[in-house]
């Protein structure tokens, strides 16, 4: 970003560019947004854009940083050590805080943006508190991938399915899953009941037309 005195006018223009960018990514993949499209949407001249940014990639990077920093402010307020009930609550509340944020984390068109934000938040979260520090860096990467993307995908499914489960219940269920695993949720095996369920979901047997020999016999 070009060096610039941050006058009130500069700050307003800068905020207008970021706002225009976040509005564009509601309908356009970030990779497809051009400087010409952004400046037209922000109602500024192309030269004005370059007083604030060196490239469209710089706008993207700052958009990711702003959202990541905003979510980080909620993480840093948590008492240590925090657990996955706390983290699930922060994620659910923040990801649904505005239509733009919710879109970024649910739309296939902004999956790269969501992944970049998630990666930054994971690094910051682990710098605050890393419960997996006794594992090797390679093992920590696997653990973090499991807990982070399991959590995000549960939130995505909850959102895309119409938020049928109350948020507080979804947060508790996710926290329980991550903290204790799926074994804690298993119902005891009941042969009669499970056999009935299996029968219900079994594919229907296709009916067979009578063969020629059957028809002949019938005649």
C-alpha cells in the first residue's frame, strides 16, 4: 500500500474501497474482480485507487486481514485455557454476525477467502494457546486441520440446512463432538430396533416381468 497521510478524507475513501470490495464478493469470485470493476463500484478514479493500493491483490489481502483481526479480537477476550465449547460459540456467533461474513464462509465462490481467513485465525489462536504443543509440527497440522475444518463444516451444514437446530444447541453439540468424540453420542445397539431401521432404508426389490415360459404356461 502506498504511503499516505491518513486524513479523514483518505480514510473515507479507503473504507469505501473496502466496502465496495466486500459487496462485490457477494456476487463475484475474488479472482474475477478487477481494478476497473472495483473503482466503478466505489465511484472513484483509477488513479485514486493506486494512492491506496498497489494492486487488487492488496485489497484482497487487507480484506482477509480485517476479517481475521475482527474475529481474533473475540478470541483474545476468552479466558485461558479455552475449550471447544468456547471456540464453537465464537465461530457460530461471528460467522453469522453479518450477511457478508456468512456469505464468505458458505459460498463456494469465496471458499479461498474463507480458507485464508481460517488459516490466519488458526495461527493466531495457536499463538495465544496451543494445547497440541507436545506434538511435532506435522502432527499439529493434522490435528488442527481435523478440529478446524470439522467445526467449520458443521457450521456450514447448519447454515445451509436452514439453521433448524437452535444455535445454542448446535454450539453445545459441536463442542461435545470435538471435546469428547463421536463415541460419547452413540446409542446402545438394539438388534430389533436397528433391524427395523435397516429394513426401512433397504432398497426396494424391483418387480420382474413374467418370462415367455411363464406366459406360455399360463396360456
